């Protein structure tokens, strides 16, 4: 069940808008309402609402962007500006296990390339790719703020630090067996 998107704050020029707008259950709408109640300016809720969209849909897809623009009374471009700034907002589908490897200085010096190579060889994909079965995505990201425990990666929102190829294998083994338990809740609703 989808609904047609009609901008309530149209751009002064032509803009391509999604043909449909995401629809959510009453429970999700109530969760969104609870977030909106925290902010005197609705626009300020963009980031927490993006996390809800991503949790429910797996990524921030165009129908979810249309929903947010309509719900917040902003332009679609306002939503995309925020979404494309943050690496934790996925603007394309990612695997169940989204492996984000820090590529900045401390991690680079202390072995991020070995971590990346181990993940790539083990999964048969390069950074920026997703396995054919949709289970794994590898991304290289900017500093994740764990320089003292480099090299590190983030799996969902969980940090894994002081990595070696062996530690990477242990993490991937748990994922392969579906025994990995996300500590910071990133699994989305079915």
C-alpha cells in the first residue's frame, strides 16, 4: 500500500520526486510522533527519523525520503543533503552485515589495509560492494573515533577494535553461522 507524494514545500524549479511515499504501521507512526514531540522545530528530527526509516526499510530509499520531506515539511533535497553527509545513513541497500572499515590515519598506519584485504578475500567482494546473497557489504569510512584502538571496523553500530586478520575471521565466522548478536540493535524489522 503506497501513497502518492505531493510536495508541501515545492522547489521553485522542476525536481524529480519519487512516485510514491513510504507508509508505516501505526506503531512506527507513534514512534515518529514521539521523536517529533522532542523538537520545537520539526526539521531538527531529521537524523533520528532517518534511523527509523533505515531500520524499517533497510536503507533510506526514495519513498522514505518522500515520507520524511512530507512529514517534516521540508524539500526532498533537504533530506538528501543530510543523508549523504553521514556515513551511518545508507543511501543504497547494504547487507545484513555492513562492515565499515576505518580508513583514516591511525587505522591506516596500524593495519586497516590488512583488515580490508582479509574481509575482501574472505567475502569475495571489494569495498563498496555487497555479496550476491545480500548478506555482507564492505565500506571504507572516515574516522570512527577509535584511534587509540586502531585498526578497527564497525559492524552495524558495534565497534571491533585492535583488529588482526585472525580477529576479523572470528567475527566473520560468527556472522557466517548467524551467531553474531548486534550489541547496538541494527537488525531491521522483517
